[in-house]
């Protein structure tokens, strides 16, 4: 019994060494490919340990769900689009142009997806707190609703995030108007929230 457990002694030491070196070579090559895939685009298909969604999308930022997959392209591009800001019967609506004419703020915040990537971006847009104030709801939580329907389309923004000067209704990212895939015409971006709560393609925000 004790002899059988000592498995290594049963191998020819020469063969053993060759097998070991061969295995190391393969492992080394695999390690190179799997990690290099994260930085060398041509090797991305070999990036087994990163998320496939780590590939960079428009505006140097990965895309979790495209506008096409979310079925929002027509609504997002509709010239009749308005962002509605509600507090009970009180409602203010804004065209994209009107949002662009409100005081603009710029913040650097990451999108951190639970699927395994986190990327910093420079966001610009309107402070959520400014909009909450306009409808007299600075002390409330907000429902944030996307034009999309279904999973990830609605989030609750707690009052500490409503008040946070870093929380924006973003209209721009990395120096450009938001790409459709990143939430055009307007998306939520708030500090220290998982990516899944950074709602894209906003339809309305409503005090709760
Ligand atoms: N309406 C809507 N917003 C959404 C999502 C979604 O599927 N629908 N995905 C979320 C998730 S899981 C992440 S990680 C981020 C990714 O943002 P990005 O695609 O602009 O990088 O958007 C979030 N906002
Ligand atoms: Mo995500």
C-alpha cells in the first residue's frame, strides 16, 4: 500500500524530465496566449480568463448590451425623445438640446461589470441633483427607467446617490456624444455602483 502511493518512483527519471519540460513549454505558451489576449487585440480569442465582453467597444469602452440587442434604436434616435423628470404630479421634460444647455459637469468614473471588467471613462452631462432639485425632490430616492423593457431597464437610485455631485445624467463620454451602444441620448452614471445599475437609454426619472 505504502509503495503504491509513492507514484513518482515508478517513472523513468529521464522520460519524466522530458515530459515535465514539454508540459512546461505548453503551459508557458498557453499562459502567454491567455494573458496576452487581454492586451494584444489579435490574440483576444485566446483570452480564456477574461470576459469576452472585455473587448473594447465604441469610445474606448466595452459594451455590455448593444442598443440593437436591447431593441431601443428607434426610440433612442426618435427626434421626439424627451427625458421626463417627475415628482408626483410635477413633471419637467427636456429635449437633448435642453439638457445640453443646462450646467454641464465632468466626472471620471469606472463602469465595473460583474462579468469581470472595469474601465474608467470621462463622463459629461447634467448633475442628477440639479434635476431632482428642479422638481423639489432633493431628499428622495429616484426610480430610473430606461427606454428598454425587461431586465436591467429599471433601477432605484438611493438618495445618497441622488445628492452626490458625481452622479450624472451623462450625455457624453470620452469627449464625444454618447454612442448608441453606451446609452444615447442619456444614461445614468454614479460613483461606486455596479455597472448593472448604470442605466442606459433613459426614458424618465421619478421621485419615489
Ligand atoms: N438599459 C440598460 N442599461 C444597462 C444595461 C442593460 O442591459 N440595459 N447593462 C448594464 C450593465 S450590466 C453594464 S456593465 C453597463 C455597461 O455599460 P456600457 O455598455 O456602456 O459599457 O450598462 C448597464 N446599463
Ligand atoms: Mo454589467
